[in-house]
C-alpha cells in the first residue's frame, strides 16, 4: 500500500468522544477543518479522494491509541518537511485534545527516499570492524565549547591514541570565533593523521556543520575538500531537509553523524509530543548514517524498551535503505558499558564524553578503559573481575562504579 499510516496516543478533552477526537485529527491533517465548507460541493466532490481514514481507536492507559491512514497522494514524495506538516502538524494544537503524541509511522516505499550512503556496514568498513562487528567506541570533545583549535586537536590526539573509532564535536560547537571550524578541522585531522602513522588506527572525526539551510551544503562540501572524513548535523535544529541535502550530495562522500539535540522537547512527555521512533525513521529516510537514540544506563531519561525498539526500527530491513548505526551516549562511562551492550547488543556506537575525559589518568586512559570494558562485556567477564588485571578500567570503576 502506498499510503502512510500514523499511530497516535491521545487524551480527549472532557465531553469529546475518542471517535470524534480521532476523526478531528484525521480531517485536520487531510481535507477537513473545524466546520463544513461550501468549497467542498458537488463539483469538487473529487477532493474526497484525499480524505484520511481512522483505522481504529482503542483505550490505552489513561487515553486512546488511534491509527490514521493518510493517502499517498497528499504527500510530495521526498519533501520530508511536508510529510511532517501532515503527520505532526496542526493536530498538536487541536482544542478538542487534552494531549496527543505521535508514536510511530509506517512509511511506504514510495515515500521512503534512498537513505544513507554508508549505513552501518559502510561505517564499519571505514573502521575495520566489518568482521568483528564489535560496538564502536566514540568520544565527544569536552569541554563542550571553549577550547581553541590547537587544544581541541590535542584532546583528539590523546583520544585517538587510546584506540577509539570516533571523535565528534559536541552539539553546540560549530564555527564560533573561539574555534573556527576549518582551523579546528585542519588541526584535528593532522592529529589523527599522526595517530594513523603511529598506530595504524584510522579514527573518524565528525565535524559539526550545523548551520543555516542556505550555507550548510557549501560548508560541508568545503569541509570534505579540506579533509573531513565524517560530518555531524543536529537534525532537529538544522532540519531533516538539511540532512537530506547533505546525504544526497555526491560531493559529500563521508558518513553523516546525526545528533538529536532538542529532542527532549518532543520525546520526553509520554502523553504529548513526538516519540523518538518517527524521528528515527525519518532520519533513516533522509540519509543519516549514525543517529543518537539514547542510552539505557546513561544520564538522559530514555526508557530501555523504547530505545531497543527504536534501534530495531533503524536497523531492520526497510526496503533497500541501509541500516543506521545507533549511538548510545549521555552519561556513559566504562562502568556502564556492559549494561549498554547487554541491552542494545553489538551494533551500536558507545560514546562517552565525561566518562572518558574525566578518567583519573586522562583522556587516553579513559578510552583504554572504555575499550577494556567493552572487551570484558564481549567475553562475558564482569567488569570488576576484568579490572583486576586492567589498570585503566580499575581506576574508572573506582571513580564512577558500575
Ligand atoms: C554526552 C553529550 C551528548 C548526549 C546527547 C552531551 O556527553 O555529548 O550530546 O549524549 O544525548 O552533550 O551530553 P557526556 P543523546 O558523555 O559527557 O554525557 O545521546 O541522548 O541524544
Ligand atoms: Mg553533547
């Protein structure tokens, strides 16, 4: 079927039946409005081809769940901003609803787009883990902002020496005057070249190109020409179409790391907003290669079962779109690696900022401790046991526990 089906949770205002409420969502997002209109008449009957359909309304917790079929024809294929105006538009403000949350979307092939250039396997090939399929280990340059390019490169050098797979800018670091993007990029790539020379390890550096829609493609193209081997975009602040423009651009021949900062304004409230699932599915459609989907044991409040099913949604077969590498991050440290791997499996990027740069022996030791924790988890050895013969892990557990 070419139509798109959306699933919502909602609470209706008192006196409003659930049937009326779900029909109100359906009409508002397709051909209706709050009253009947003279412009829909005998001569324009054909517009009803574009009506939506309520597929059902069932009680759920303190509200209801409804599934709505939106006809394929009301979408402009490839125009993801317009998709969102339909599935996540005016409905959130409807007065008849107390609350409404977009839980999931089933996207037909005709609207799915072509997805990521690299996907999990492409990124693994770059990191040399296509055989082991072990989790990737990443860090975020910390402090979040403030370091000059030279000191940023120093942190990157020390992190890369530890043997990790990925270093990224933090979500608020872009092209500020204290750390101009191209000075930072040159300095960090020089550091990574040095580490490649010294250790043979190739490390990806996701430089944050988040900026206005009129500049982001040119900025990313310039970054790739300047030697970037990965770029990063904050999808909710820059926009899905920004990711799409980068992913579909043949000049930008590097993976895209997608950060989801601001998602909490949408995903956190279990009764109102947009769950991570539809966001994650749309990131897959527009071509993100890696996506933050939450950590089970970290500092953000993600629910394990939601994260696990969100990760499944971006890695399971979805027409011919490549699977997206889920990123577990936020408050992670070596003591939490085992919980993340047992909950999320191996097809995941485990990322730590404070949990690496806050290691008692510094950044390189922090990376080594994360890798030791991963090795222990993959061999089903308790971290505390493994720490008896691995100093960096022992010191991390001593400082932060499990
Ligand atoms: C983690 C992080 C990430 C969060 C985002 C931060 O740093 O860099 O942005 O992981 O959350 O700024 O908090 P720490 P999520 O490792 O020091 O916590 O991945 O859930 O979108
Ligand atoms: Mg961050």
